[in-house]
C-alpha cells in the first residue's frame, strides 16, 4: 500500500491519508465578501480530502486584495463560513480557513475604497483585476510601528471568528508575496524600526501574528504557510544566507508554540533542499509540503515527496480543484478530470461545483 494512504495526526485531527487540499483562491464569494451555499457545496464535495485549507480569506477590509475574496471580519461572513463548516462536517471533513492579508497585492476598487498597506510604500509590479478591468496595484501606505499591534489583532479577531463559525482552525498565510511575506522580503520591507532591517526584525511580525493567533484559539489548530524564495507577486528574495537566516528566525520563533503544522511551498530539491531540511528539523512538528506551481501534483509526486523524508503530508491544489473525490480516484487508480484554467478565478458553478465525481461519471 502506498504511503500516501497511511493515516496521520495533525494537531487535533486524525486524517486518513497523507495528502490534503491546498488553499485555492476561487473569487466566488457572495455579497459583502461572505461565503454562499455554492461555496459550501464546493467545499463539502471535497470533504474526502481529510483536511481542507480554504482559499485565502481576508482578516480585515484593508486586508482584501482580489475581487470577490471572502473575509472573516463581519457577522455575515461568519454566517457564510458556518454554512461551509456545517456542510464539510456533515461529510466528516476537517476545514481550516487560510488567513490571507493581501497587503500591497490589492486595489481599493476591490474593497470599497479601503486603503492598502504593506511593510513599506513599495508598489507591486503588474496589475490587479478589478470590476472595471486590470489596474496597477495600489501604492501601499507603510503603517507606523505603533500600528502593527492593530494588524496582529485583526488576525486574532479573524481566527476567533473562524472558530465561532465552526471551522476547525486557521492557517496563517505568510507565503506567495502577501502582507506577511512582504515583511520577510528585504526588497519590499525597507523599514528601519524593529520590524525591518535584520532577518530577526523582518521575521518579527510573522512570529507575533502566529503567536497571538495560537494563544487565542489554541496552537493545535493553527498552521503556518511559508514559501521561502518564491519570487511571486514581486517578491525579490534570493537564495543565500539572508534568506536562510530570515526563515530560520521565523521557524525558531514559532517552533515552541506547538502548532498543528508548518506548510512549506518549496521544491525539496537543490538549491532549496538544505533550507527545507533545516526548517523541518527546527520546527520538529508536522510539515506539509507543496513543490510549487509547475507540474500538477500527482499521486506519484506525492509519493516522491513523502519519500524524501522532508514532509509528513503533501498539499495538493489543482487536482483537488478538478476532482472532488480525488482520494477515491487515486486509491482506485481511476481516471482524473482535467483542471480547466479558464474557470479558476471567478464565475459561478461552472468549473467550480460541476466537476463530476466518479460515481456521477
Ligand atoms: C487557482 C489557484 C488559486 C490559488 N490560491 C492560493 C491561495 O489562496 N493561497 C495559497 O497559499 N496558495 C494558493 N495557490 C497555490 C496552491 O495552494 C498550490 O501551492 C499550487 O496550486 C501548486 O500545487 P498543485 O500543483 O498541486 O496545484 C493557488 C493556486 C491556484 C492554481
């Protein structure tokens, strides 16, 4: 039997297998950035993932970036997430909300004119899709040192709201060039206070957010996602001693908390292998791995990643998007639906809840 189908305990959850559903932004939240019954149906269809990490979800209006992304900062949003939690639990799944503050990857038109903040006032390259078409990203405002506690508090409130909605926990998103990653990256974080400069200072905000969230809802239902050196959304991190020191500072800062898991988006091959190995050893808890946006994750690649010994489980994105019953298909060697890229971001049921299960096809 494949190692992929060995059970695994992550935090307070007993999972049937060693692959979980990746956070996937789908831009289909309803009015007021609240999840809908359609969103609940989508997640419920994928309950067989064992653990679902939801799409990136904003902890505040300022933290919104893309069109139609859900939030966890209003009563309507909590009610919407309750639909999701109840539907996934009815099918024995586990679902945690990924808390994603977009930082500078944002446009005010996507958030009722709310402002955009980042570590420093450095505009992201590229454009953001808005209702009136693509526009340059906002030039962010750099919050003062005395405002950082308020940003931390937003994550805590959102985490409490996730629990209030009946979700099983949260994943703090410090990867892929969003706010927390913007603080880690020395090309975006130009601050000269205690949140900038040295690797330890750049790591401080991430450590403070994760620590506060873990204290608020319990470390055993909190995960953290990192993507060291992932040059996405204008991230300029380069491989080298500064990168290693920065991510070591993050992991050393959060390791004593006893989090449910650390999720790394990184290739475990050279040149990142040594860093991934180092972070895994320093963390000393459950490590989830995803090797990036290139090829689709296959059952074979799950097995290969597990065989490196660098991960306890693998995070699977597009195959779960296209195959609600992926675990069953992989277990039985059945054919797979192809993900349709044209319907990844935005729209309705098409390319969302209409991928057939084996049973239906
Ligand atoms: C449509 C889409 C949306 C994504 N949204 C998020 C997100 O909200 N948060 C995140 O951390 N990663 C996000 N990712 C990255 C995935 O979690 C995953 O790392 C990536 O798809 C590579 O894994 P795969 O080859 O198994 O698809 C997204 C990827 C895709 C394709």
